[in-house]
């Protein structure tokens, strides 16, 4: 309970409204690849229930998190919430959706980046306090969450999880006791430091917030009877809506309660953004438009750049499904334009009925799962020189297995080309990118990685080529995982810009 506030007088109690769902926790085993943390959505409609559009939107964002799903709505009188572990289709029944009354709401899908998988960290996170009901869904990761949690706890706020989303919710609830919604959000943004795209519901008002560097994606869409804010435009397409634009870095968007429009407030405007380049490389759906760029075309351009930088003559160019497909397509097209006699082929077939490799209890079984998931087409591979194209190499387990798989199928040579730079450092911004000790490229040269995975040759895409393909500059991208320099002030890490985290405990700057 929040029994007191560092500001004027006492604050009203803050109590979690999230339904207890039992423990059901499990510890995730590392996956040989990066995993996104979350997807968020918020809708405000004229006169129809928001629950089903939110449900469909979460389906469209399922790739961003598969361990929990939740929806919170407001009917003008009270807030309703349903949060459950598992995939979207398993988390909601017809009766669950019917119980989520109201034409405004927010939703969330989650993949945890630390700790166990359990209901206490599932979202949206809901609180009730003197100034109303608050629901919050978060994609990203705060750098200074522990500092703010400690300060809030010392003033009487009781926390039910170690998640940074709850820290944002408590801080915002405290500020709403003293300020209107816009000023309260500004004061919270003054204090938190890190990556966040938020959908927030204060009573029946839905808002979207993107951090001042715009690290995680967030966009606005228009429907026939309202507006939607979502992590990716694919969610808007699912609702037969039209993409309006991206939420700008440092922008607060407030949806009208009757679905008639939205208001915009640019609360921060930094010199440079820090868009996560890995959204275009791996995380986002190919049919999404993020920061004015269609992800599929960005990946094709990355593949073209890969040919220009490190093309190698081979008989067959094939993708690792599904992540390498657009890269390989662009690579093969660029090769053909240069007169190279190379065939683009789907040489690896994916078994879509095999679960993710990280649920296997032992390393041997996780390696075996690669063979369960992917099987080569021998006639495409046998006696051929093969160029295998993927988006990234993280731990190297999958790449090693795939090279061995192709050699066993009769490939004479296997050349590996990666549509991103080598991952040499962890991500602190909401992506499970492993520790330096687990990253195969963290302390190895390209030649050493090549030898480790068993390829005849290996090349990554350069950082400059990534910026060029994304029509950006390095100064406007978050490249921490491939450079070791970050756009946020992180303990023990280098920064790539002049940035200092806020000092917790100091009063927020005066509101404009």
C-alpha cells in the first residue's frame, strides 16, 4: 500500500487488481536465438466492445511473446481484466471475452527476459487508487527500475513482482494524485530511464507513450469506428484499419473516448533516436511498417547489401526458414543482377508441429530438436555448393547443426552469410540476447566463429550497410548488441552518445 508520498501529504492506497492465477511457474531454458519481450495494443471505439478487436490484435502480435496474454477494458464505470499464461488462443475463452465490457481497452503479449515464467509478471498490470483505475502494458526494459522501486517502496508502495512495468504503474499512479494525465505522464517520463513503448488506460481513456529515443516500435491506426495504438502495423491490418503513422519518440498520444480522434503531445524531443535495428532484422512481422519502412523490403535490402559486401559464387542460395527468407531473396536478386549463375531454393523444410527448442530439458535434446524442426531437400543440396543465409548467429548451436545437416545431405561446400553484424554484447532494452559468455562472437573473430560452426566461409553484414539499408544513420539506431555501446546510461557499459540517467529522488523538472 502507498501510505505516503514524497510530495504533498498522503497518497491513497495502490492495490493490484490483477487476478491471481495460481503459480504454474517454470524456468525457461535458453533458446538459440534472440527473443522479443512484449507486444502491446490499445483501442478506443465509438460504441462496440473493445475485447474482440484487442483479442485479434494480440493474435497479430503473438510472435512478440508467447508465454502470457492479457486484456484490460473499461466500461465507463469500472475496469475489467483477464490475464492468463499461454498463447492468445489458449488464454481467452468466449466467456472471458464477453466479461471484458467496454469500448476502450489495452492488451499485451509477453515473453520474459529474466526469471521464471509466471502469472505475477503477466500484463496488463492493473492498479486501483484514489484517482481511478489504471492499466498498463509495456514493451521494453527500464535501466533504473530498481532505484525507483526502492524509493517508492520506502514511501509505502507494495510491489507484487520484480517487473519494471509495475514500477511505471506505481509511479504514474502517484503522479496522477497531483496532476492531470498529461503532466503525470511527463513526470514519470522524467524519472524512468530506458526503453519503453506503453499502452495505458486511465479509467476509459487510452493513451500510447514512446520513450524519448523511440527504441521499441509503436504506431497509430484508424478504424471505421475508432483508433488503435499497437506495437506493429500488422495488428492494425488485422482490424481492417489504416496505418496513420508511427508514434514519435517522446510522444504521448491520447485516444478520444468516443473513438472520434486522438490528441498528440510531444513531451520530449531528442537530437537522435535509438530505433532498435533488430526489429527490422528479426523481430517484427515482414508485413509490418515500422518507422516508415516496410520490414519485408528492409530485409530484402539487407540481403542485397550482403551480396554487395560479401557475395560468394555458389550453386544454390537458400534461407534458414523462416527468418532468412527475405534476406536470401534480396541476396539472390542482387547476385543475378551482377550476372552470377545462382539458384534461389528452399533447401530446408520446416516442421511446424515441433515446439520451440528451448523447452528441451538437455543440451543434447535441444541440438536434436534442430533436426526435428528442419530437414534438407537432398536433391537441392547434394553435390552442390550452398550459401546458407540467416538473420543472426547468437549462441551458434543452430548454425553449427545446420551446417552439419547440409554436409550430411551431400553439400560440397557450405558458405554462411548473416544479414546483421556479429552480436557481441547483450541487450538491456527488452530482448533476451544472452550474456557475453554465451554469445559465440563476443570473444571470437569471424574466422574463429566460422571454424566453430564448421562453414567453408562466413560473413556478417557491416553496421554501415545496416544503416544504409534502413535509410538511417548509425546515430539514430540502437546498435548496442553489435557494438557494445548503448544509447542509455547502463552500469558498466559504454554509451554511444551523451546521455545520463535521471537521479531518482530529485523533484521532476517544472511542467511546461
